[in-house]
C-alpha cells in the first residue's frame, strides 16, 4: 500500500502521484460513491492498481472540486478591469480554509501602473503581490517558481485575466514523468476538468474556471469579520469584543478610525460593509 495524491481523474480512472512516480488506478467501488477530488490523498494498492482509502482532507473547494489546496494565486490584470469585490470574497474564502493567498498582477506588458498602485495600497498588508506577464516565460518562471515550489497551488480570478496563459507559460518546466500528462492536455485550452500539473520544481498547479459569479455561501457576518485579517491589528483596540465596525461609533471602533486615518483604504472598508451586510441578510432570511 502506498500513499499518493490524485492529480487527475477522467471517467473512472485516476492518476495518482507519490514522490517517485505517477500511476493510473481505479477507485474501489465503495469509494466511487464518496466523491474523490483532485488533490485528495489516498492509499493505493499498487499491485491491484486500486484506491483503497480516502485520507482526511485538510480543506476542499466544491466548485471546482479540489482538495488539500495550500496556496491560491489570485490573478489580476489591467484588462479586464479588476473586480476587487471578487478579490475580497476570495480572500475571505481562502483565509477561512487556511489557503495562503498571493496576488499576481499579470499583463504588466500592458499599461499596468494604475492597477499596481491601487492593488498595492489596498492589499499590501494582507498578502504577497507579484508582477508578471504570461507572454514572457523568463520573468514569469523566475517570479513564480520560488513561490510555487513543492506545494499545491491553484490559479483563480475573473475570466480573461490570463490564468490558463500562465499555466501554459510554465509548461516547459514539465519534463519529468509527468510530461506525459501535459501532452494529454496540450492544445486544449478549456478548463472544464481539473488536473494538477507537476513542474520540475515540485510545484503542483491547477487551473480553475472563472470565479466571476463566486459568492460567499454559508459565511456568517462573524466569518466575514474573522477573515478580514488586515482589520485585526486595529480591531484589538475596538471597545467591544464583538464590534462589527459598522454600527459602532467612531470613538468605540478602531477600525473606523483606521479608515479615517488612511491606514485602511476607504474602498476596502466599503467592500467589507457590502459583504458583512450581505451575510447578515442571508442569515436573517435563513432564521427569519
Ligand atoms: N498582453 C497580454 N495578454 C495576455 C497575457 N496573459 C494572457 N493574455 C491574453 O489574455 C486573454 C485571456 O487569457 P486566458 O489565459 O484565456 O485567461 P483566463 O480566462 O484567466 O484563463 C488571452 O487573449 C491571452 O492571450 C499577458 O501577460 N499580456
Ligand atoms: Mg482559462
Ligand atoms: Zn470596530
């Protein structure tokens, strides 16, 4: 029995990878009913080529179904115009799942200065921000390889920012046993089924389809507060422990004071109010 990670599934076949190789195996009948996700760790009977057991997940996403994600690249670009409400939602989601976010500004070959300064002002205290152009293999690989090495990362963000282009740009770094896998997908630019690509650096990367319509389903107002992590150094000074930083007075709320002093941008705070209030609405609907 070996422990391996599922990197691709087509029909009833699963491609599983351990440190040394990739095997194509089947799921045990019982397991096919529990859904196996790309990224799942499993126990495999090498002789029978069958997955015997699903191991516990560290986290998972349902759409697309991906498990044990360690890092999420949130891709932005000067075109299409960044949807920062989507970025805020993704940050809440990823922090809640203990997935490390990194903001990647792509298409810096286009006029990107305005986007770079806006994104840096609003997110510089929250996560790493890196700049690339997927048209340029050298800077993309030099910038991303150290970030991606030896972890499972996903490419996320609105449509047309360049997620698939970034993955294709990095594909020359797939030369090992998994090169076989990249040939299977080559030429196809669709992102409908998930697959983890393994680079020579040990980086594991999955593309995801546009998160354009992504909503924070199941998140309570408290979840929103908890996952706005850049507010935390201020909210420690709020008068009340359960401060929601909206209805409290300026004197009682250190987050509001940080907004007025510019330590938190007004735009990020306004989006916080939008997400908090929408979580509150959903909660009211659910519990009357
Ligand atoms: N100028 C420029 N265009 C890019 C860059 N990366 C991607 N594109 C283009 O942006 C469009 C959308 O790219 P795609 O990878 O399909 O985006 P996705 O929807 O996020 O997967 C395509 O026409 C790409 O050629 C880049 O770095 N610079
Ligand atoms: Mg794509
Ligand atoms: Zn407060």
